């Protein structure tokens, strides 16, 4: 079951798959960027199943695109996920979807965009 995100200004969702070479290279690097910004007091939280959000936090959700989860597959279909890894920034106004393993500058740009969401 996905977290209740109705009161969140921005959500970052990463779709990846086990055994996907680019995914296995990308996920640890992406997570490292998120953790670095958390140490600098940015409000990112990597969501775990059943996790709770505090006001103002920006959830980062990493999903297995091959999971047999109807709710997750509905989200993937709605976002048009066709490749792994795919990273999406969802805000109240816009959705930015980037396919493939992002480079370090792209990761930082996406994370900073999440902090600016209104």
C-alpha cells in the first residue's frame, strides 16, 4: 500500500528492476545524492513500506517496476513508464519523467526542483 501523499508538494518516484544493469548502477548513486542533501537539511525521506511522512518532507519512493502490485502498476501506467530506470518528479502542477540512468548533475537538478515545488 502506498503512503498518503495528498498533502505533499512534491514526490520523487524511481522505477527500477532487479537484474537491470543500468538500474543497479543508478540506484546507489541516486540514493547517495538524496542522503547527501538530507545531511544538508533538505527535507528528503526515502519512503519504506508503511512509512509515515512528517509535514514538509519530500518523499523519495523507489519501486520495483516488475512487482505484482496493482496500485503500483496503475501508477506506472498513468506515468507511461516504459523503461527502467525511470525517475519522475510529481508536483501539483507538473510531472517530469526522465528515462535512463541520470548523470550526477541531472540527479541534483531534479532534487533541487523538488525543493522548489509549490
